[in-house]
C-alpha cells in the first residue's frame, strides 16, 4: 500500500472557533447591535473600506452580522505582512473555516507546514506540460459554448455555464455520456449554494447543496481507484497520481477535498472575471478593436481558430485587459485570515485569534498606486509603463500573494486568453442597454441581475 501524506497539527488547531471580540481599543465605525456595519459595507465594499481608511488609518474594526467585530487591514504593507506571513502567524484555515464543512480539508483550509506539503504536491498539476493538455481539452468546450452567442446574451449566466462545462470535463475528466448531465447538475447545486446560509432544514438551499456534495464525493471516490491506476490528462487524474520526493501520495479523502477546493476556487472567480472582460470590451470599443487586431495577427501567423499553449505569450494586450479587469473588479473582494498570536501593526496591538480581512479593492483604487484609478486603462499594465502604476507587488493582489497565492493563476490566464481569442476572431460585442452595471461584491463579484451584451457574427 502506497504511503500517504499525514496531516500535521498546527498552532491554529488549538484556537477557539469563535474569533476574539476584545477589540475596543482599535479604531473603527460604531455598528448597529444586530447588523453591525453590514448594511453599509455589503452593497459598497470597496468605497466603504476606503472611506473608513481615510478616517481611521490602515487598520480598523467593522461589525458584521450580530455586530461580530473583525479587523480590516488595508494597503500594501498590511498585504505583505499577512500574505507573506514570515512568522506563521496568520491562519488561512480559521479564515476560511466556512469552507470546512462543505469541502473538507482542502488546501485553503490548511496552515503552515501542513499546508506547505500539500501545496508542494499540488503544484505539479499546474506544470506547463499538464497545462497545455488542459488547454487542448478546453478549446472545443469553449468553441461549443460560444457557438450560440448571437444577439443579446446574459454573459454572466453563460460564462458560469462555460466554467461549469470546463469543470466537469477538464477538472473531473468526465468527457461524454449521460454522466455529464448528472455532474453538471450536482456541481452547479454545490457551487452556486456553497456560501448560502447554513440552514440544514429539508428543502433549504444548503441542505440540497450538502446532498449534491455527498453524491459528488461518492462518484469521485468510486472513480479514484481507476484514476490512480490509469492516470489521465484531467486535473482529477493528475491529482490522484502525484507523488512527492518520498514517494508519498495524497490519501483518498485528501484528493477529493482538494478537488472540491479547486472547483470552488476556480469556478465563480473565472466566470466573474470573464463576464467583466466581456462587459468592458463591449463598452470600450477601442480596446475591443486593439485586442481583435492582436488576435487576428496571431491567427494569421498560426492559422488556428483555437489558441495553442506556445502562443499564450503573444497575446500581451489581452493580458493587460485581464489584469485591468481584475484590478477594477477583483472577484475575491476579501481575503480572510485569523491571527494565531497577538501582533502589532502601525502601533496598534492586535490580540490573538482576531478575524482579519485584506481588501484587494482598497489598494487597487488607491491613487498613490494607480493614477486615475476609476478609469479603465489596460495600458497601465504594459511593462514599459511605469507612470500610472506603482510596481509594488503587494499593490496588486487579485490572486493573493505569498504561501496561499492562487495555485490556478496560470490556468486562469490560459482560460481567459483562450476564450477572448476565440470570441474576438468570430464576434463583435456591443452594449445591449444603456443601464449602468449593478454589482454584488460578496462572496464573489457578480451582477445583481443580468449582464446583457449584444453579440454579432463578424
Ligand atoms: C480569475 C480567476 C481567479 C482568481 C481571481 C483567483 C483568486 C484567488 C485568490 C485571491 C486566492 C488566495 C486566497 C487566500 O490567500 O486566502 C486563490 C487561491 C487559490 N486558487 Fe485561485 N483564483 C482564480 C482562479 C483559480 C483557478 C482557475 C484555480 C484552479 C484551477 C484556482 C485554484 C486556487 C487554489 C487551489 C487556491 C488555494 C491555494 C492555497 O491555499 O495554497 N484559482 N485564488
């Protein structure tokens, strides 16, 4: 029997689940006894946090539901201290506790030495050779999905559907047959309700989500033995067959937990940024044309309607647009952690077991780091442009940084480029209505209603 990685206990395991509330010495706006500051924060997260930052500085408390106090930490210095976490003091496991029940001990809910050994093994499933195999698998899915983008399309609904099809085929490796429908249905149930209120009564969204999760776990578990033997180019088979330098593999339950973690981390984030890119290109025709020219030049050189792994680097302007979309609309608006020990930041003493949140949007709109931050200007990400963007790596954190930095970042760049390439070679995008875009920010940025774009064949 093959040896498997063991879970390593960490100091975060000993902390109480409820975060410390002894925070009266810290600055912050007063909150309602029941709703805290949630009514101001939820509909307007970035602007609310920036307003509070202007009054209280880079570290302040806010109240969430039942006025549970948490600490917002904003700016590149806070991002660096918490994400690099040189002293193993900021627990992601307790920050992302909400995922534990549904998705098990996936990589986001592991800390320090324990997290490191799992992450090291998982990075192999994102090596260039493996990534290029995923790209070959996703290209026809993208083509099929785009084939009926004609007339007015609700892009957010469609990008979610496309991301789901990619999850079933490229992540889980279910390529054909009646199984696809069942996977699609259950995965959709789990991913769309993962952050629903945890009310387990029969018929509630969360209880349907738990049942769908159990069915998926069973199917993954039934498949696992085959995948370990036969391997395969999909992400599940890759995860099932990885070994570290000591010949240790992931246990069955770890493979399944990590699969769920990745599906959760990949799905809504990619769908959200793709929808925002479509929206921005429809509303900034000059950039749509620039990107189309870039795609057509590449097409003229290579001749394929589908992007190849070797040509990813040739779409540099698509890259800038993706980065600018991430700056303006970071899908993940809060990055949660919990302090294991007390620490100091800018003269303030923050006790142990305090719930902390980093806010990418706060620094992404700070004029100290981005000139005209409200303006859509992808050229600020050109390598030669040092004027309207500060190069501090902790001033751009849509994928996080440090030990938990997004494992699927290159996958995401690849998927976005593959979709934009196929779309712009065949379609023109225009706004379908004069209405302004209304967004929800938590748990992931998305339109409050539909996101209508008009597509026409070129
Ligand atoms: C635009 C798309 C995406 C965005 C904006 C995004 C963003 C992020 C962020 C901010 C984190 C760090 C969370 C933290 O530090 O607490 C993260 C972690 C992670 N992401 Fe992504 N992500 C994206 C796509 C993907 C994709 C496509 C995959 C998988 C194929 C993926 C897999 C992961 C995993 C496994 C982690 C946890 C890493 C760890 O804990 O060590 N993500 N992502």
